[in-house]
C-alpha cells in the first residue's frame, strides 16, 4: 500500500512538472504578445491557467461524480480547498497560485444546483483580487484539470498541505476515486 502511494505521488509530481513548463511558456508568450498594458500577477483573475473572472456575475454549482457531490464553477470545473488555509485567508500565493489558480470574481457570486448562496463570500487576496470562498474556505481550480468533471487534484499533497474537493455542505471530501479512502496516510484531519 505504501509503495503504491509513493508511486502515485511520483507520477503526480512528474505530471505536474510536465504541466509547469508549458504553462510558464504560454504565460511568457501571452505577456510578450499582449497589446494591452494590463499585467497579470499570480492568482489574478487573468491567470493563464484558470478561467477569467466574470465582469458581471458568477455562479458556484455542484456536480456529482465517483467522489459524490462537489462544488464547481458555472461551467462545471471542479473547485478545491487548500488544507493550509486558515478561515477565509488564502496561503496559496506565487507558484502555488499558478498551479492552483484561485476562483476570483469581479461581481456578485451566487449558488445554484445545491450550492448555498449564503455560504458564498469573497476575501481580498494580497494582489487585490477578490477570491470566492465557500463556508469559509477559499476556492481554487487545479491547473491539471482541463474541463468539466475532471478531479485530478483530489488528495494532492503540494505546497505544504493537501488539496480537497468541497462538498455542498462546505466540508472537504477526503476520498479518492480509486479507493474511496483517504488519498495518503497521515492525511490532514484538521478543519475549521
């Protein structure tokens, strides 16, 4: 079992390393080719890895898959919480925010299809953007998820803590699709 976990961790690290190079190159090309004077900082709403924040309104919804019901953005892209965050404070900055782009908004955010609007708020990140939170958890995308229904960030231990999908109740989902058990031994069990 431990050997299997080590192999999964190694293959995830290799996959993330393979993702990092093209993402960095794409960001450099986009910056060099941009005719706009606007510059993007890591974790901003114009991140190359996450969908752009809406100028008007945004929706948080739910989707059901092998892991149960979990939060998504309006297009069905999975949203995660970072176990290292404290209540309504993001600790994912710089390189972390490149691989785990925050869900940001410029306008109102509402809940639909099982996501509670009363659990949705925003916090101000260090770069001044407004990050969406759910039940006190800052929300993020995973750069390795390329579309709706993908949850490859589930249970990843990166940047000092674990990343989990978020249930409509606001609780972290600590199972994975392969075994429906915690994804690593010694998984983070704290909460807020």
